[in-house]
């Protein structure tokens, strides 16, 4: 069926745009540089940081990964971040979540310099987004979903958007992006979550349904209005005895059931995931451009 929103292709288009900007910086003697900080050996985080390093290399960005012991005290991590803030050769800093229990993630995110916060997690950048001030960095996953909507020609102004999930990384910033006044936004946004009563009825009214609730195959066919645009942000590991590893990743949408009803739908994998990395690369290049203006 031809109703897929191809995140891999759209990410490749954005990478091509980013590469041009990297070359322009490099011709001025500036190589955009990001430092990844990973605390402990969370297997998913190892995979994600590895993927980000690979794409950096492909696009001509420099990347360094600091791997800290799982038992690293918060004060030590904060001292590392402060040193990176002061290092003029570093344009972007990303502290990979999840972090071990002794570390308070919001404190860490608030310690990253605002102009190096390519994750868009610093309270100042979150505040700028909410205020409609485009000078800040926007969290990569919701920024990537926004680009998928824009580049797939999905009408957003006046649309009923339902976001499933109210997390700080996806749901809240996603709502802020789409409710803004202005081009590429102007949507009517509803945020549903685990305590929402009658969640099915909200979903059925959505012109654009964005699932970031973290429940495997939560969105079923009966929840989707025919012709709606469905974006699946979910990454859920579920047991699968037929898989060699004993488990596999599934999204928040029952893709097989929903695809025939949806107007457009993201595959998962191959939808939102590649866009998150594309936005991180773009944010990092922008950070380097701003720091060398
Ligand atoms: N863990 C899962 N998603 C993200 C992300 O976008 N940024 C960081 N730093 N950690 C994550």
C-alpha cells in the first residue's frame, strides 16, 4: 500500500541539507562537534549512541562518546558537563537517558549550556518552545514528527491533533509545537494519557493521531478515523519466542490493523526513529553555526 510516510527517505533528504551546512562550516575551518555522555551500559542506549556516532561520521560531524561508570556520583557527572560547557571545541552535548537511579536527570539536563543543548531538554529551551520563540533548540523526536507532517504534505492548520502521552521528551513538546500560532502549526491539540477517560472517542476524532504512550499496539483499528494520519513514536520491547533474542520491538500502533484505515501512516521501524537522529544532527550543526557567527 502506498500510504506510508517514509521516515528513512525524509531523514535522508534532511541529512543531505545538513551535509551542505557541514561543508560550509568546514570550509571556514569549523567542524561541528558533539559529545555523547553515556552513564552505565544500558543496552538500548549503547545501540542508540552507536547509531548517532555512525551518522555523525557519515555527515562529517565529529563525535566523542564519554562512557562513565554506572556508579558515577551525580556531582562527578555534573562536573563533566560543566567542563564540556566550557570547552569551545564542543558545540553540542547529549547526556543519554535513561540515567542510573543516583542521578537526577532534570538536574543534569539543566546543567548543559543552553546554547549546546542539542537535545532541547534544558528548561530555557523548553520555555522558548512553549513561548513560540524559535531561537531555542527543540527536542529531537517531536521536531522529527513535525518534519514528517510538513514534508508529507499533511494539513496541520485547524486539524484535530490527538497526542497519546504527556512525557517531557515527546508529548508535551509535541503539543507545544503544533498548537503555536503560525505556519506549520495552528492545530487544535488534545493530549491524552493513562488517566484520560474515554480515550477511544478522543482518538476517533483525530485528523492526526500521534502515539507516544509506550504501550505496545495500543492504537487499534476502531480508534482511528478513516483517512487519519497516524504517527507511531512507540519503541516497546516485547517477548517473541520466534525471535533469536527472545524479544522484538513493536510500536504503539497495531500497524497491520490500522494501515488500511489510515490516510497516511508511519512504518515502525523506519518512521519516527530516523527522524530523531536527523533532527539531532541538524540541531548540532545549528549550534556550531550560532557559536561561530
Ligand atoms: N533517550 C531516549 N531518547 C532520548 C533523547 O532524545 N535524548 C537523550 N539524551 N536520551 C534519550
